[in-house]
C-alpha cells in the first residue's frame, strides 16, 4: 500500500516477552502487526462489494443484498477510520505530510468528477467530494486537528456527543465533507489514543487466553446478530448509514445505535483475526490504498451497463462478489502497488 512498508511497524521493545510472539515477523528489530493487514484486507473487500450492491439494494429494500449492505455499512468505514487513527504518527500529522492527502484528493476527486460529468451528466459541485473520496479530505482534517485537541480532557466523549448532535444542524453538509468529518471523528480519536497509550499491545497479549477468547467471541456474535437484526427490521435509511443529516426516517437513535454496533464489530474482528501473514488477504490489506482509489469508476460502469438490466437481478450478489475479487487481485497486486508508488505521493498511511 505504501512506499515505506514500516509505516505499520511497532518497536519490539513494546512487548513484555518477545519469545512468545510466534505470530509476528521480526525485521530489523521491528515487528509487523499482520492483524491490521488482515483486517484491512477484509474491510477493503467489503468497501468494493458494498459499492457494487449499494444502488441495487436501495431500490430493493427487502432483498438479501440490502441486508448485506446494511451489515457492511454499519461498521466498515468506522473500522478503517479507527485503523487510520491508530497509524497516524507524529510524522504523518505534520502539515507537510497531511497536505499530500489534499493532493491525492484533488487528483482523484477532480478526475472522478469529470468522469461523472461525461458518463452520466451528473451535476458537479467541486466543493463536495464525490463518492468515496470524502475520506481523503476528512483524513486531512483529522490529522491536522488531532495534535491540537488530543490533550483536551474527555475529548473522546465530547466527540461522540458532537457527532450525535451535528445531525440536527443544517449548516453541516457534504461541502468539504464537513458532516462526515464530524460524525466519524470519534473513531479516529479512539485509534489515535489507543496507539499513544500502547493499549493495543496489551490487547494482543490479553486475547491469548483461550477461555476468555471463546466467551467473548460467542458474546459478540450474539450481540452483533441481535443488533444487526434490529437494524434490518427497522429498515434503516441510506442517510443514517452514511451519517447524513437527520430526517424523518433518520434520527439520533439510529446514529447512536450505529456507534454501538460499529464499536462492537471492530472489537469482534480484532478478537477473531489472527496476527499472522495470510496469503492474499494480508497483501490486499497492505495495498488497500490503490484498491480504494481506483475501484469506484469500475463499480459505477458495472452498475450502469450490467446491473441495470432486470434479467440479472437474481445474480447481483454473485456478480458483485466475483467483480470485487477481480478488482482486489488487480489493484491489490504488488506490481500495481510498486508501479504507482513511484508515481504518486503515497509515502504516508492513508487507508
């Protein structure tokens, strides 16, 4: 994903007993946390798969594809933001490095806007991010602001309260990605603070207890199932899933519920994902940036050219799954990653 693969490496001295760490690769006195590569590999697949299904599922609210979309959107971006917060180091939050995010945002958001204008006569407002590229703009804001607010007492709790209340204010909109920057900020803060306090290293040691491990897995499966079932039964809206302003079918109750669901799911996946290098999955996670940057055009073309036909409706999920894998294999390959690293400003942790 990056030019410098040590971006998600940690100092081996952080571990109490390095001899017991059988699932960690040691390189130059540092260790790689493959748990995050594996988690990102799962998440980036969900991003692509969800984008293939999103439009179709919105038109068919009782379909299986809608349930899949609700499940994915209930936590996938929150988890990515948490991971980005965790790997936002002192170097990455410097203004000169954060500006590189704006460069990436300008290149891809502008290109994608022109594509939409040509392909679907879409009305363009260059102050509003197009589709997925809001994340680059929001990440820029989070990184330049975190060093100023990190030491504020109870800032995490305040960020959750503000995230819940901002849906009532019309002044927060998609312009410059303001509404989602505020709504998702708690996850970034959580990841950043956990990294600062070395809490995750203790978590890796703690989760090795088998009985405790099994009990928590069972608990989180039950809780996640019940909560996700509740969401599907109440037909949660796209506005709620995308953290947009509250409307009649999108209230603070849904947002509060989503915050709880996403928190549970993030912890659940961190409990069950192994900290070992897994073929393809780890690679897709490591190279997830390029999958994220390039996949959106392909999903839109596929939806317009293929999924719009009713005769394919019964195979939407199958086609979306296959196309998602193809995109991951192509744009998640080391060949594409190494080639683009030489031509793009990607020597920073983005996604």
